[in-house]
C-alpha cells in the first residue's frame, strides 16, 4: 500500500538535512534509502530489508565499517528504533573521521505515539516490521542531548522544523 504522507515527510526531512551533509555519508536506519539516493555519495544501512538498502546489518550497534570511514553519519527518524542507542552512537562516532558530523532528527514521544497510531494503516514500518524490544516512540530533546554527550559528541546545532514538530540535531566528533 502506498504511503503518500510518509513519502512527503521523508522528502521534507531530506531537504532539511542535505545542506548539512559533508563528503561521504552513512545513513543508519536508512529505510527506503531516500537520503543516500538523493545525496549521491554514501551508504544506506538498515537492519530490515526495505528493498533499496545498501548494507543489511544485524545490529546498528555493530557497524561493518573501518574506523574513520565517513565524514557524516545520519540517523533520521530512527534513533528511537535502535534498541542499543548508546552503543549505536559510539559506533557512529567510531566510523566518523575526526571532526565528522552526526545528523539526527527526532520527534518527541507523545507526538510519536499519536502519529504512529494515526498512520498505522499506511505505515509500512508498523505493518511489516513492528516495534521490537527496546524501541521507543520518539525521544525527548534532553534524552538526545544526554545520549550524544555520553557518546563523546559535541552538539553544534539544535533546531525545530516540520512545523515545529520535528527536531534537527547536528553534533560533531572532536578532532583530538
């Protein structure tokens, strides 16, 4: 079943994120891989075989790439779907080059729960894959900040988009 609203929102997120990507991109939780296909220089990784995934992994907390392989790692509307979020962010930091950029988008839990309920009949993520143990409906801004700081990232930008519902967070791996 086609999901025109989901596709519209995915394109909106991609437009917001594209200007912030640097050089080689890894999109963790890439889903249908819109971001990598639109950007053109990167790898889309997911734990579910959505059809256009470049790399299928068993766990986002164990990435099959060498250290410092990417300039940008994106986790778009997906961090809440990663059960081992802290380990996944440490892995993202490992595969980023020094000074590399992590780009996240996230909606808050209340909006996420309501949105998933409303969209259930059209949302392939809910129909095909469902919610696994450890997944959550959204994350608060404070939770995202804490996870990033604990993983050794330095937050550079935080701003709302998509009518103020979604949040873009850009963090960097220290150069050290």
